[in-house]
């Protein structure tokens, strides 16, 4: 029988586009929201799935996670063998690179899988199966832990705009919108960075379209706060938005240019 690590990787090669500091918003959110779970774990392993043509995002992930959980280890996983070979010189204490795909070729059950800009080239119909496969590899929930976390999303080339879905072993939990606020004219500018599960659902009749519409209205109503800066305007708009939408974070995260909403409120409606 072939071992998990020796089996053929699952998935297809991505374009591999990457830039230093591109995933900083996602990384900082993970450290803040999931850091306690990583600290509690005996052997916390995180996976940077599909890190691309250069290993920068995996190197940065290790540094940012260790501010919250000093014992965490990171495994960079890439389906293109040449990219793994190119990354090997960057291995260090707590960071290794492996050839693989959605099967995640490591023996441990990871406490984090980060998959940024990986599913953008896939069809929407393929997303659910990928999520299910990755969630099944996460560390399981227990009496004292919610288990591992899958963070899957999309951002622009320099990381100014980012939207991601967070999933646990049980499935999707939340959607987070994050931006450099000075780059936004309106919150719906983030629509172009919706993850694959949502980007084609930004049409009338779908929850995510209604959410972005209401967010734009709240942003417009908060225009008087712009004189105090974009951050204050964002905070006011999110406060108003939270009246009708299940916002699950608080002002500490809003100050970072983020807002997180329960997945159930934005989940796509069934086609039939």
C-alpha cells in the first residue's frame, strides 16, 4: 500500500503568484482569533497550502503565528515540485516544505490550514468537495478545543483587500472582510476579492449581494465620520451594519479594517 506522502498529489498547479507581505491581514487575524487554540495544542502544526512560486508567505506565517504560539511549526505544501525545491534553502527551525496538494502530505492533523488564492482558478462546483477534504484533515474538536481551522480566501496582489472563509472540522463558520481602508471608495469594492464560493453569487437575490448593498448604505450614512479618518467611518458603518447582520467580532478587530460575519448569513442559496 502506498503511504499518504507518496501518493499522487490532489489538485492542479496554480499560477503561483506571490509577493512578500501579501497575506499580512489574514495572518494577523489568524494569530488573534486562533492563537489560543494553537497555544493549547501539544504539537501545533500549521500548513501553508499552495504557497506559490516563492516561499515568502510560509516564512511570514511562521513569524506571525509564533507571536501568539511560540511552539507552532509551519509546513509549506506545494503541488509543483520545482517550487518545493526552490523553497528548501529557506527551511529553518519550525519551517519545512513538502510536495503535495489537498491531501496534505503530513502525518499530523494540523491545527491550521491556510489556503490563500488557491481555489480562485477552480469552478464553484468544486469548492465544497475541497472544503470537505481539508476540514477532514484538521485536528478534531474536543471538550477543551474547537479543533483545527481552515482559512480559505482571496486577496489582491499587494494584500490591500482580502476576503476569507474560516472553517472548523464541522464546516464553515465565518466570513471576514479586510482592507486597507484608505484604498476603499466603498465596502463593495471588496466584491472582486470574494472567495470562489461567493464571488459568482454577488447578484440580486443572494445574501452576499444584500450584505454588500447594506454595507455600502451604512458606509454612506457614516460619511460625516470621514472627517475623523477612514477608520472611524468604518467603525461607525459596521456598528450600523450589525443591527441587521450577525457580525461576530468587535471594535478591536474593526479598528484593523476588518469585519467578520456568520457564514450562515452569507451562504449561497441552493440553485434548486
